[in-house]
């Protein structure tokens, strides 16, 4: 699958070099869906191609969160979605209908870990994160902090953040099952839980860099470094931050409407990547 993604990206990059800017009306605009964190990309695209003001574009574009966006793509209610990688359940759901996902990186973001601003711990190693979320480490003192239990929050299954946590961070390790009150149903929820939970110094959670920096800021939390590197636009761009990763445009393989294909090609052009940067993400090329 990785090889096919690389080949597809190379082809689209070649085509984008000579591609003209597509034209859309409200009626011919691709049916776009996606995650909470990528909605600013879709809003910016709609504002550009449909000559909308930002607030009008925000009302015009609807993102239904990562999992529902995958459902809508499979069910034919969306032509292209901007999300993180699919979960095993989402791949199986598509396979049951004879559908294969075609994924194309269009931007770069990062998966980040958050704790209370007053927590003295500044960074965790990948190994420590895995040990915390498998239950092997339960006290902050074991990772250089104070003598207090770690309250580790998670997201619900099939959310984009949970899929990244399981696939990219844990690499197949089984995460401990958290109490219900430590499972956040949305991206903003996990940030607020970490910021507001009782003695907030003991809390730990995870989210997406762009979302926590641009869309849901909270002065009571801070970003943790991983392996000594703090996530930032620079460390995401140069990939020194270990959990920098792609924002994907996902379509149905072999069943991509012409308007969606034209938009995808444009997004990989110089103009499209400029829009990605102007929106606040890191360009993929």
C-alpha cells in the first residue's frame, strides 16, 4: 500500500506542474468531508474557488469528524475527505463494499502529547509513552516528575486521534482500558479534560498540533516534547519531531469524480501548497 501511495503522489506531482487552476460553482464543487482539525483547509478551498468570505465558507463546508467522514466516503456521500489514516475497522467497512481507499498526502501536521502547564515534566520518550498507555508506568515520578499517579486520557475508538495513537505511537501494543470518564468524545474534550481534571498536574492526553495551537487553545495545558524534541512548525517541517505525519486526502480508488481529481491535483501544485501554508499547516512539498 505504501508503494502505491508513493507512485500516486509522484504522478499527481507531475500532473500538478502543468495543471491549470480548476473552476467550480456551488453545484460542481466536490463533496468534501473530513476531520475536525482539517476543516480550515476545506474552508480555505471553498473561500478561494467559490469567492466566499471566511464565515460563509465555514458555513458552506461541513466536516463530520474522521470516522463519519470515512463512512460518508464509503457510502458515496462524499467525494474526497481530509483525514488521518483509516483504522482497521474503517478499512474493513470499505472492503465489505468492495472499496479500496486511495490516500494522498496534502499537508503535514503532528500528533502531540499534552499535560497541565504546572506539571514539571517537559518531555517523554516514546518508550515511556508506550509504558504509560499499556499500564507499566503509573506514576509521574517514574518519568522525572512528582510522586503522583498519571491520569491518562484517551479518545474513543475509530476517532482519528485514537487511530494514530494505536497505529503510529503504540505500534500494535494493547492500550490499557481507561475508565469511561477518561475517554473524550471529541478533540476539544480531551484538551479540556487534561486542563481541568481535579489536580490537573497529573493529567496526560494527546491531540493534533494544529488543533491545539490554532483551533482550541487552552492556557492551562502545555505541549510535551517527545524524545527531547518539542513539537513546533520548524520541528514538524524538518521531521525532527518523531510524530510529524501527513494530512491525507482520501478518495475511493477507481471511483474519483473529475472535480475531486482536479481539486486534488491542484492541491499538490505550488498554488495549492501555498494555500496549505497560509492556512497554518506545513506543506507536503
